[in-house]
C-alpha cells in the first residue's frame, strides 16, 4: 500500500466524518478500518443516487 500524506488523510477524515472533526493522533490510532468502510458506504449512498 502506498503511503498517504497527512493532508490527504485529514481531508479524507473530514469528508467522511465532517469538517468539524478534530483529528488527533489519538483519533487516528483509535480509527478502525471497518468504521472507515462503513462511513464511506454511507457517504457514497448519500452522495450518489446510483450507488448501491
């Protein structure tokens, strides 16, 4: 897997969890892949009507 820049990671977290999210090292260490996948699927369903 290619490394992700800090800026890209912050932007992805804000896109999925809201721009008011305070991203900290503790938050990132607590973050679980299953939560990210679930948030992405919800975002995609809300954003794209043809996504299923």
